[in-house]
C-alpha cells in the first residue's frame, strides 16, 4: 500500500481533514479537494490509484464526476461514500 495515491473528494472541510489524516497514517499519499470540478481537474492531469468521493458535492455531483473520470481514465477505481446522520427525538 505504501505510495498508493488516493484522491479524496469531500465537501466538508472537517471530515476531509480527518480522512486525510487517517489515510496518511495508513501509508497512502493523499490529495484532497472539496468539490467535483477540482477533483476532475486533478484526475485529468495527475495519476491516482483510487478516487474516493461523496455523492453530494459542490459544482459537480459524484455521479457526474464518475462520468467525467471515465472519459479520461476508464480503469481508475472510484468508491462512493455518503455520510448521513439523522437525529431522532424519542
């Protein structure tokens, strides 16, 4: 795993920072951005071994990001994550 490059696409800055820290501790080289457009720009010009993205992003949804990624790299693995927490009052 050492040296694998991951692009993390997470809209929330706090969550993005926490995830970058965790990936770094595992030995990954991580780039992180907060929106789909910047993510696509990075994929178009740099090499990544994996993209991990949210579905709901500013400027371009995760699904639209996947479609654009497939235009420039058909084999790049993309993992979708979604964090949703609802507070229930009982």
